């Protein structure tokens, strides 16, 4: 049996004050990913991006990294936001597949093996929280954002706010992110010609910690960023090279 030193999958997880969720999440990820057939011939890695946590998440992440070879940690000097955390994680990740998710235990790592096979046909696989366990305010803001986003981008993805996604490596290498752009991963991927799909995933009520998003920093900011995405869609370079001729030296 041949083995590879390069990870077959990298999981990228932004962390902002999620101390009580980190140990059970790590245990679940190690169990799920370690049981996959691919892990018999190649390693996997879990990247936690500490986005300026102040609740003790940072020291706990360092402890988890010391205990488990698969766990890696990147610490920011302060809070920069989710897009910065994803971007930093993408730059560190070595896997051919890159999985993103939140650290709040509202997603089930057991859904990752269900999404991964779809990456054989698609470049980005998005989770879809059909049965959401969120407040009415968050559900309403997400619905408004969906209607506005779909009318502008046409990405036809029901739940871009679901952080559980599987990217092929080519996608994360192609994306050039700006603050707030994590909300538009499907539109940005389609803009560059990548194939995008979605699949239902489970969603659980938050038990520990609190949400970092509300109407002000979720709905209104997202609608504002939509203007930038529309501009990018109209200016993206889409040339194709038909041949390359060079004189032999």
C-alpha cells in the first residue's frame, strides 16, 4: 500500500470565543476523518484559525495541537473577521480538498463524508441547512439576503451562510477575497467557471457560546457587499488561450 505525505483533506475552522465547543468538535472530527478510507494512505489536517479570541480558546487550541498531530493552529493578533480567517486557513491548507465549517457545534462533522463524494463532479459543494435551528431574526435576515443575492448573482444556492462546504483545491487557489466575501463563495466560484452544487446537512441549536452575527453585521453588510460582488462579476477576466507558439532556443 502506497502512502502520501500530503493531506487528502484540510478542514479550516475560524474560532472566535468558542472554548467550550473546541474539545468535543476536535474529537468528532478526528473520529470521522480518521475512519475514512482515504486516511489509510494519506494524512488529514485540521486548521483552527483563532480570530482574536479572549475567552481562553487560544490556549486550549494550543493544547489540542500538542495532543493531536492532525491539529494545527494559527493565531491572529486581534479579531479580523470570518473572511480573513478563511483566507488565512486557505493559504495554510495543503489538502486536495478543503472543508470549511464553524466551531460552534451547530454542524455535524459526520456530514462531511456525505458531501465529499460530490466533489468528484463539482468544484464546490455547499451545505444546505433545510431544518435550521436559529432565531427568527436570523432566519428572516437570511431569507431577505437570499432573495437579494439570487436576483443579483443567480447562484441558485439556498444557503450560502452555511459554513459547511467542500472546496476542490483549485477553487481556493483562484479566489481573491475581501472582507465579507465569505458570504458569496458560490457566486465567486461560478464567476471563475467552477461547478457548484448543494446538499442538505444537519443543523443543531447552539449549546455553548453565543452567535457573533445579527441584523446589523449580517443582513445590512451583506447587502452592501452584494454591490461589490455584482461589479466583480461584470469585470472578471474570462479569456481562453487557443495556442502558444515559442521559438526554440
